[in-house]
């Protein structure tokens, strides 16, 4: 599921504004995203976004980064060692060497993405999501038209939610079979409905 909201991030990482989200609990997620979404080498790793509580549960955070509640991990630039439970529960975001490139999401910085992670906790039992940049063979999408073009190129991307500054939301979607991989889609759609944001369908394709 793609998420397009607010201004684009500055730098090489998507941090919840231009992101492709996926279920970290499915061990096939890495293969699916690399081969059927991003069309890239199968060895490319995926990174986790998590609430602070989930980050402390699943990863060994450095004491040297503890100042200001581990804000050094806000930008998906530092690798951490995954705990044994992470290898079991969220295998899609644990690298072969047992590390993960972590992003901690704060409610005060990104309330929608934080609410999405809390919803993932209710649905799959972990406040964690795969987070990779919203692009397919191109730079990270900057405009709605670029986001839609990326979706058209990605065979296995179920849809994209785009949220405007005034709270209006648009859904571009591709009908797919119901699987565990649809948990991010369901979590986001549930948030939009609960917030009573106007949701408009702008594109669908089989």
C-alpha cells in the first residue's frame, strides 16, 4: 500500500510521506516487494518503521542514542541489532546479518503514520511496518501524478492513499485477492473512516 501525504521528505529516505507500506510479519514480503513492486535485485533489504515501544521491544537500541528518547533513530539512517523476537515476528525487516535500519515514528511528528502503526498493532500484533520509498525505477514520487505512475508500474502494489493538506483523501487502488498482505491497506482505510475524512476513488485497474 502506498502512502502520499504532506510535503516530501528531504534526503534519501521515505519516512511516511512518500512510502510503500507492507506487512513485516509475512516472510514473503521482501521477495514480493523486490520482484513484483520495485522490480529490483532480490537481495535488497527492507526497513522497519515502528513506534518507540515497538522499537524497544524488537531491537537493541544503543545507549549512546538514548538522549531525547532515541531521536537518533527518527530518520532511518542507523542500523540496530534485531532481538530474537524480531526474527520470529517481523522477518521481512531483519537483514541477513541480523540487523535492521530502523525508523522510530513519533505521534507529535507524524500523527497519521503513528496512528497507522498503532492500527497495525491491533491487527497483526506488532506496531511495526515495512517502509520503503514510493518509487519504481525512478526518484521518489514528488507529485500525485508521479505516485500514480509508480503504482501503474508496480504489479503487486494494492493501492495508494493520498491525503491533502485540507484533510481530503483520495484512493487509487487495484483489486486483489484478500491476504495477510492487505493488512496495511485495511489499517489505513480504517483510520480514514474513523476520522471521517472524505475518501474519493480516483483510479482503479485490474
